[in-house]
């Protein structure tokens, strides 16, 4: 008699406070001697909390190194290029074509930072050029259906404010109001973040007698009071809310404009007041990383998560300026630690839950490797869209993923669809060595790369007749589980696995499975042999 065993996997989708953790961003500058190679840097960061990296150019070696790493990248248009991009839309098209398009979707580029502190760096810079450059780049991205995936913004220094205290009364500098009004309107319309480089260190250095060191180091428990009743336990929150007030003063207080701290850090040596020490740097950056990973807001907006990018990854001995400018790094140029800061990540590769569902590890996609052989990619594309059973309508001319009309992009979509349908096993993302798994969502614009985040399909054996048959079913955990009769089974038993290449040769494919989405109970039937 065939025994029908029904296993119910209860998926509790409520957020747990101890699992509400975010990643952390970091700034990766390269003005140093004998720095580790970009590939070494990418490998280093993959095992850490760092899931966002901002660079100060669009170095192709760095973009290539971060492909398929699960780390989001913000690239920059250097200050000296802003005027040309702002004046010539064709120059913007050429820059995007050369610096962005060749690296996506394998490299997860999520934003373009136009300039760095452009409005306060030099009086010779044309303010209007910054806004025009942002518009031109956004228009090019929109033409390629990339404007939802890649945002255009610009990082500012705190000098764009007329004053930063009290936070509730902060406004932008009068001479910058027209430009800031245009930029803030652009950010609100496009959903891009307002980026601010916020350094309590500089406020303390310039006024050590008037600023409490612990307050600057993010550790003053007594609090500083704003006239409107807000209480600040650290200067960084006060600086963020000062920017928030200035944005509101332009009439955008009711618009949803996300604020990102694009730089913040503390130097380990180099000043005359003994504030730049390894201990102070360790204290500040430890607290900053905890702050970034906590999902906490600020007194004005306690529920608004703030993305934070630590400055910086490396000490850079070729940077101009005083000695502190060269000593903000967590690591020395040779890769050794300047001081010990915990960047360990318990959830980066495990199947732990976050408040949005599964953490970084289980959210995986399969994409084509950059520079993969075109003949192999075409054969893979033909297989996936034919015997492989992939619905490839999205990459046909009328589909959302047709653009960019490139073999690499089309193959990536088809590979991922096959990978998601047929197991999310490593052999489902091989394709004769032309594919690789990535933890970073390669979706862009209206093109959505599917993923079945509740679990991965596994092969279950049924014994309906003399010959065992195989079918795909979505499962959640790979664990041995007790059954109602106190026996045990492993509900991800891999039975009769065939490699992808064998299936390609035989034109075989696993039957299409139903995609489960946002359910609380997943029922799986298992029929063991008689």
C-alpha cells in the first residue's frame, strides 16, 4: 500500500528584531602605493558585512573584479568630466556605453555619483553643469531602460549648508539654493538618494573646545537637545537631520527623498590635537558600522533606514592634503589592518531569515560570465529557450528584457530562468563554464530576473510503478525532519541527479514547477517506495 506522507513547512514571515540586519557600504579609493588588486579586494569584501562599494571613478578593472560578487557598486564621474558631460548629451551616451553597459548585468551597478563635493570644491566649477550632467546621464540610462536599476546622484559636503545646528533650523547656503532646488527636485522625481559626506571628526577638529569628543565619536548618552524637542545622542544623526531640514526648507519635506551618508570616517593619525588616533578611529568606525547595520533612523525620522558608506577601505599615501587625508583607511596599503574592526558577517552565506525574507545567501541568480565565448553562449541560449523549457518571450523584441539587444544579456536571462526552474544547484549554472551564480539582483528597468526565494527545487523520488519517476518540488530547508510516525526522512534527498551537460546532450529538462510566492504554509507530498 502506497503511503502518502504530507509534510507542512511553516514559513513564519514576521520580522525578528535580532535578524533585522543590513549590510554596510564602504568607499574604495585607489590613490595608494602597492594596493591589493581589485580582484583581491573583491574577494576580501565578499566575506564581510560590506555589501555596497563606492568608487571614485569607473575603473574597468574594478568593475570587472566585482562582477558576480553580490556586492552593489556605485561608480563615479570625476569632477573634471562633469562640464563636458553636462554640455554634451552625446558625451553622456559615450560614457555610459563605455563605462556602464559592458559590465552589466554581471556587475551590479546601482548608482552613478556625478562628481564629488562638486559644488564646494572649487569656485571655478559651473554649478549648472552638475545638474545638466545628472540629467544627461539619467536620460541615457532611461533610453536603455536602466533608470530604475541605476540611479544618478551627487555627493555633497556639509559645506552646502548655511549652518548645521540646530538641525531643525538648517538651510542650504544662499548662493547654492537655485542649484540645490533643481537637484533635489531631480532626486525626488527619479527616486535617487541625496548623498552627504558627513564627518563629525572635522567638526571636532575645528572646534575641540566646543564639541564633546564622545558626542563626535557617536557615543554621548546624555544627548544634545534641539529646540523642537529632538534629542541627539551623536553628531552624525544631527548632521543627517540638518540635511533633512534643509531639503524640507526647499519645499520637499513631504516628498520621499532618501538620505545616504556617502562618506563618514575617522583618521587614525595626522592631526595636531591628538584626536586622530587608532583608538578613536576604531571607536568611531566600530560604532558607525553598528549604526549602519542597525536599520535605525534619526530623531526626525526614526523609521527611515540610512545607508552609510564608511570612509575608507585603505589608507592612501598618494592623496593630497594634510596627513589625516591619507590615514582614514581600515587597512594599510599592504592589506594589513590599521586597527581591529569587526566586519564579520554571520548571514552572508547562510540561509538565515531577514525581515524581508531570506538573507543575502539564498537570493541567488545565474548570469553569463563577461567575455564568455559567443558560440557557446548562442548554443546555451538555443538550448535554454528550446529543450530547456525556458519561456524566453521576455528577451524577444517586444519583451521587457530585449534591450540591451546583446547576446550576453539575453543568455544571462535565459541561464537564470533555467537555473531557477531546474534546481538552483551548482550544476544548473555551469553551461560549459560560461555561467556563474551571483547574489546581486541583475534586474534592471522593467526587466525582472525571476527567482524563487522561498526555497530551491529538489529532486524527489516517487514509486508509482516499476520505474521511478522524478519531479521538481519547491522546498525550504535542507534538514532531516521528523514525520508524524516518528520516522525521519531527508526532504531534499537528491535522487538520480543528472548533470546539466548530460541533459543538454539528451535534450532533457526537468518539468516546469509551479512557482510558490508569499505563502505561509508550503505543503509537499512525498511518496516513498512500497
